């Protein structure tokens, strides 16, 4: 019986494999976001953050087309990345407390149940929240930090830069 002797791989092949692995890691990070171990070390409860984002999408935009739901999700994400607001999604959503009409998102302090009742809308809100959280969507709001329904006339709207109208919401950026 003859034994086959394998030569060690050439350095060029090893170098090529290393480069391919690095490129694949960059692509994976771009497509799915930071590795779960990085997020775990940050003290961020990913499941809770996505749940807060999904609840906001559900209660603020469940009657909107997907672009409107995604837009609301991006406002929350934009705020979490802005030093004027809390750094975590749930902190952004709950900002202002539970005192009626003092919170940033009306569903959080309207005195009603915060349990989704429409199964298909809740399922869709969760799916879109995951996509927005993991950066699988483009921000249609152009960096907006505020929005309101098109039938509302808040006093603060004149102090901000007007952004796009998406569905029934009008979006605003910092001046």
C-alpha cells in the first residue's frame, strides 16, 4: 500500500484564503450587523431592544405601508444614535415616562394596553423591526428624528427642517 504524501499549502494559497475570509467577514458584518458576542459585551439586550422597536412600529404605524413602518423604525434608531436622546432603543421609546402626553411616542403613555391585538400586523412589525435593527433597510426619512401624523399640527414643527412625507406621517430633521 502506497501512502500519499501531501505537500504543505503554498504561502500564496494561505494568503489568498486569508484575504477571502477577511472579505467574507466584512460582507457578513455589513449584512447582519455586529456579531452577537460584540452586542452581548455591550450590555445591550438585543431581544428587548427589537421588541421595543417592534411595539413602536406596531402602535405608531401598523396601518401604514411597509415604507411607513420602516420610516418610524428608523426615527427610533436615529434617535438612539443621536446624543440628544437615550442611547438604547427602549430608552428612546420610553423617554418622558408614562405620564399622559409627556412621552415621545404616544402609544407609550396613552393609558391603553400595550399588548398587540392584531396578530398579522404584530408579526409584520416584528419582522420589520429586525430588519431595521440589523441595518437591512435604507433610511427613507433621510435622518429624521421627529414625525407626526399628517392630520396633527404640533407647535414644534416650525422649528425643525421638513423631511419627507411617507404614508400619513411627516418627518423632520434637526435644523
